[in-house]
C-alpha cells in the first residue's frame, strides 16, 4: 500500500507540473501562430496599398502626358483654330422661332427635368439657356435636333445644316470620339481663348457656353480652363479635383486641361473629362477584389482632403441598397443616401473622416486594426497618394 501510495503521489505531482506546462506551451504556440498570421496579413495589406497607390499615380500621370502631348499635336492646333473661326461664323446665323423653341423644350423636358431630380434647391431655367446666336445654333443642331437620345449625342457626325462648323465637325469628330472611347474618357473639349466651349465630344449643354461669364463659370471645368491658362509657358497639363458637374446632371466630374499653343500664342485649351469608371477599374482590379488578395470584404478607395471618397466603395458596387442601409445605420444623412441611390456612386458623397484618414492626409503611413468609415473594426493600411 505504501509503495502504491508513493507511486500515486509521484504521478499526481508530475501531472500537476505537466498540465500547466502543456497549457502554457499550447497558449504560447497559439499566440505565436496568431502573431504570425497578423504579421502576414499586415504585410499583405501594406503591399496591396503600395501597389494601388503606385497604379493610380501612374494612371493619372499617363493621362497628364496624353493631354500634354495631344494639345501640342498639329491636328489639335489646327482643329482649335478652325473650330474657333467656324464658331464665330455661327454668330451670323438667324435662328427662327421654331429652332429657339426646340432648344427651350429640350432644356425644359430633358435636361432640367433630370437635373431637378438630382438637385436639392430650386432650378431657374433662364440661367442655363444660351443667349448668343452661335451658342443657340450649336445647341440646336447638335443637341435639340440631334436624333440620338441623351447620353448618345456623340453619335452624330454631321448636323447637315451646311455650315462650315458642321463640315469641320464631320472631319474631326470621328477622330476625337474614337480617342475618347479608346481611352475611356467621359468627354473631350476644345475651349477658345475667351473661355467658350467651341467643341465637345459628348454634346452636353456646356457646349457653346462661356466659362468666364456663362452659366457654368463657377464649375470645376472653369477652374480647369483657368489652370491651363496659367501654364501656357510650361505647357503643363493641370488636374482639377472632383466636383458635382451640372451639365452631366450633377454627377461627379474631374478634369485634366492643357493649353493649346501655336507660335507662342495660346489658341485655347484642351480638356479631358476624367473617367470615373477607369479609376474604379484601377482601384477595384476591375471588380475582382479576390485576385488582389482582398477576399470577400476587403476594398481599396481614395479619399480627398475634404474626407469624401474619390473612388467608389466596393459595397455600393456590389449591393447598392445593402450599402445604403448600412450607411444609414452608421450615420449617413437621408439626402446623401438618396444621392447614392440616384448616382450609384460614393464619390463626393461618402465621408471617411477617421483618425487613420486624417493621418494619411498628413503624410503618415501605417497598417493597423481600427474602426472603418462604416463603423466596423477592420484591418487597414493607409498612406497619402502623391498626385499633383
């Protein structure tokens, strides 16, 4: 009995020492494994963030080079001079009552009715209608009398009105339209030295208006025109940040502008309306987030200095109504939620005012676990993107 008692006591003593040791070793192994997973995930997120930043910087730089190079081409220099002269000839056109009525009807029934659906305040029709004969003539021939529907006005090559303008349009327009389609731009403009938009591919209600004293003088397209005017000597292309753009029914628009110079004289300005879809394609890997290593819930997005998004959230692209429901719970206003539903975008709507975004805008870079703009805990990596 005594020998058995001693063996039992020894066994219990060893067990008493072994169990805590096993627990300790297991806990240590778990902690080490968790730390390794965390480190690996952080490294992956940092790599994705750096890659996306590099891609978007390279993409914007490519567009800047395209604008600068195209504005210096002989074709664009000639087109600017010829369209400017042909537009001036339209001032001698006599528009009948039927043509003026057709333009007014287009504004009332097509443009302003849709703009009102996307706007909060009162819209005064008289503020938008062109008053000069050239602007009215151009908008009648290429917008009001254009048989193609809204959003497809660019399909018309020749209005068939016998003007020098339409003769030039039939030659240059297919080339510029193909350029816009090939590179995914929304629009391309030629603006003369006085600020008048004498040509655009898309043919929205900004064509034929003046950016100095016309209805869109306060737009960011007007800002782009002024920025390009200031870079005549350097020939640089200037990027203007996103803002709501009325001729595009209030949708977010950004512009790249470059001066058109011939023999030291500025003839005008070439402007690209930036492609939201192409920027999204870069940020979302053409909506294939999993290949980027972001799984089923990861995303990358851009935020401006006003803390509003400059690219689309993954969640609005995948499930607009689900996104809105979650955003409302996180504090989004009803008006912003309505805008997301109408435009299908988070650009200039979704705020991402978090300490991490503030840190990134201040030039800091880090990878950590923190609360996201959606109110959930998330593993995130952030840094400032260098875009002039």
